[in-house]
C-alpha cells in the first residue's frame, strides 16, 4: 500500500489505477503504511461521495492531505480545505462571488485573448506543459490576484504541490512574497482577490494560506487537466477526430478531460463518531483517504470507465469534489478548458508525442509534468 502515498512512486509510475481497481473490488480497506498515519482507502464512487456529503460524520478538520510522520512538517493554518460547516461556509463565501458563472462571463473574452496569444506564439516543437499548459491558467490567475510576478507564482505553486519532486523542491519564496502582498493590499487596496482576502477578518497566517490554496487550485489542477487532456487526445485519435467534427462537444470534452485526468489524487477526512461505510465499521478518529481518480474509474457508475470519450453523457465524475468542498474554482477551470478546446481544435492540423511523458512526484496533484510534442497549427482566420 506504500504506492498509495509515496510521492516518488507517483512521479515514476503515475496514478496507480491498477491498484485502485483491485481495491474497488472490496469495501474501504484499512491501510498501515510505514511513516504515515494509518487510514481507510476509500476508492469506490459511492463511498467517496457518501463521505464527502456527510461532514457531520466525516470531518475535514484533520490533516488535509497525507503527510509523512518523519520529518514532521508542522501544523497548517485553518483554511477553506480544513474546516467544516458553518466555519467552512464563511471561508467559502469570502471569495465565492468571484467564481460564480455570472461573474466569470466577462472574463471569457480575456481568457480567449490569452489562449490565442499563446497559440499564435507557440513553436512547432515544445514541452506542452512547461511552454503552454503552465501559462494558460497562470496568466488569468495572476490577473485575478492582481500580481504581475507570473514567474514567482509559477514557482510558488510548483513548490507547494511538488515539494517531493527534486525539480521543484527548492521553491520556497512564497511565504515572504504572500506576506508582503497582504501588507501591500492592506495599505493600498485594489479591486482584486488579494485585496479582498487581505482586508477580510482572516489572520495573517490564514490569509497567506487562503492565497496559497487559490494559487494551487487555480493553477496546478487546471495545468494538469490541460496537459492530461492533450495526452488523452494524442493517445485517442478517434476522439480528436470526433471533436474536430463536433464542435458542440467542447463542453462535454472539457468535462471528460477532468474525469479522465482527475488531477487531484486525494483529500483526507476523519470520522467524528463510530459509523458504517460500505459495510465497514469505522471508528471515531479513524482517517479516511478519498481517492478521486479511483472513484472516476468506477464501473458501477461509468460505462467503459478506462475509455476517454469526449461525448460521455451522463458524466457524474467527482473530479471537482462534491458536497461542501466542491471546488470553488470549478466554473473558472471549466471555462478555461472549454475555451482552449474552442481555439485549439480548429487550428490543430496535426500533433504527436516526441518523447515520453513525465509525471509530478506528488500524492496530492499527480499530473503530467513534461509532455514533449510536435504540432502544426493553422493561422487563425
């Protein structure tokens, strides 16, 4: 079971779908793994959903993600991820107006502009992740936050998610940077997310944590979905052809990309009281590790779950989560993915891999880290 939590294994092997498939044959499985607190592996769609929609039984006020016991990493400030109702709603409502569909509609033109600029300047051979997918959501995120330092934010998100990845482990400037940003916005508020958070009732530490979470959720998960989506389209040429012939499927394809890639690997919950889940007796204080990519491959819910199908309908995936902790930025991410498809697919004359994909060494967001490709894009218009 070490493979479930070891970031290095994720970096070498990618997401462990073969192991999750075995685990889905049984109810939640109790796992004791060296150097990690023991936990229940929750892998079935029904069980992941049941835990997620019952915060009165399964609390988020625990370690948000699985972390090693040694070396100890210190405590994490209260955050939108690690709280339960009603406190969680206060965190969520602070920025929710920014991410409602009505508020995002005016951003569509800017996202399209960013997308076209990236496509217009993209070379014919590139690392799709480092040269394209990383920058596509990053530019919109930085504009929402009101920060011009795209390189710093990129380094920050890499360091938060890829702390076990040798390529990103040195990224540690984000704490001082965000504290300085909060101080600046308190002194000179602007019309941006950073000012909203800085001038809220949150403590300095909680405000820094909130900004970190927005940065990761607004960048790493979308980047991983875009990269995984490109890999899926290359690996499934019939689906790319279908998408070319059916522009009405862009929305459906964006949804399927999130199900198929499922960038967020897990979050933790803790049982509040003795209860039952999937036929197992769960004791108060037990930790539960919810594996979203596994839930999104559950044959009890999805027909042909390992197939990438841009016309999949219905598609009740849990890639955005469900319940109180449904992804705050899901509407923005969905919009960004759809607009990229709308702009890219009509111009994409050909695309192929020029090397092997590499995966992020992370048990939290395990996406494609490098994706060398060659493509031919037609001129716009």
